[in-house]
């Protein structure tokens, strides 16, 4: 493979690795947002209950019908529930702010596709360079003989003489996977 071709493959590998990393980060943040939304809902319910309990206890305490410790415990429970809720809300907002930033880091799919195509072109050029030079001369001679025999023959007919049973698209899939493994590029 030429140094330029190797560089093209390296760029594609790096871009693909970057995309996969960013997508994994986006998925992680989305999962954390879902978890945090569930936790926030639970904390909201707990805060409402603590507030309702404190509102029931406060008049009894003011009237002197309730022990100071019970009123203090209800007040502390409310303060803790509100603090937990505020902390959860701040974390949720931070995650919701982080998500668009991560999504903005995902390269344009057209850029990824262009890099993928460039990588496969480099592979194609490398494979083409492995074909001995005299093959082109042999194909030209086959084509010339074919034209003398059948004047309206196409060049692809000369190629068909070398490969009478070309692989179908389905047959090429395992070959593509094999080449991707050989050249260490993701599919």
C-alpha cells in the first residue's frame, strides 16, 4: 500500500473511532438523563410528602400539642428532601446541557461516508497495484482477438473470458468482510 493510501486508511479508522466514542458518550448521557428523570420524580414525591408532613406538624407544634423533637425532625426531613431535589435538578440540567454539546461533536455522516469511500478506494488501488503489468496486455490481446472474431463485442466480454463466473453481490459480502479485516478497517 502506498503511504498516501495508508494515511487515508488511518484517517478513516480515527474518524470512525471518534464517531463511535462520541456516540457511546451520547448514549451514556441519555441513559443518565433517563435515570436522573426517574430519580427526580421520586425525589419530587418525597419532597411533597415531607412538606405535607411538616405542614401538619407545624400548627400542632405552635399550639404546644407536639414535642419539639417531632417538629424539628419534620423540618429537617423537609430541608433534606428539598436539598436532594435541588441537587437532582442541577444534575439533570447539567446533563441536558451536556447532551447537545456531545451531539455536536458527532461528525457529519457525509464526512464519515466520504472517509469510508476513500478508504475503500485506497484498498482498491492497493489490490490493483498487485496485479502484474502483463495482465493488462493479456486482456488487451484477448479483447483484440475477440473483436476480430466478434466485431461488436464489449471489453467486459474480454474480462469475462478471464473470469467466466464473476461473484455476485451476495458472494462479495464475505470478501468485503475479509478485506476489512485484512486492512483493519471497520465496516
